[in-house]
């Protein structure tokens, strides 16, 4: 059976991205591999072994475009309002909290935030299928 182990995104500035993911999601550098043309940085926290892989291409001078195919990364939290407030206090500019209903029942409560390179991240209240 397959197991999801990481998602990879290309970023412009290592320090800026590491600082964002540390502040927003308590992800710390688990490994860092420097190559001639690029650097790979693997971020994770003690709660799980799924990682965010940051790729810094050393020759990249223009911001990446995300095209129409990229959607978002999603994380679940125990207290959505408290996290939203924390994001606001950190100056991470979270979007307003929203609720999504299906057949009259709450399916999800969430907000979105963008990392320094414009990647969207959905922060969901732990509920139902979002654990």
C-alpha cells in the first residue's frame, strides 16, 4: 500500500520560506541537502512524518508561476479560531474563516493563507473526515 510522504514546492528564498512554515505550522528542518544547482529542504514536525519539501533552484531569478493546476496543501488543527488569531498576530494575513456545508451539515470550517511564494494552504478545523 502506498503511503504519502511529502509534497514539494519550489521557493525563491530558503530563509523566508523556512521561517513562514516554522511560524505557521511548527515545521522544522528535518534534513537539508545542498547540490550544485539546487537545495532540498525537508520540513516536518513531531506530530507526523509527512513532510513539505522546499526546492530552491539556485539559478531561478524570477518568481515561479503556479499555473491553473496547483490547488493547495491542507492541514488540520484542533482550534481553528485560535489558529486564525495566532496567524493574524504573526502578520501572516490569513483569509477570513469560512464554513462549507453539504446536505445541510457542516462539512468543513477553514481559512486559507499563502506562503511567501504564493502557495495556498488550507487550515481546517479537525472535524469529520478532516483529522
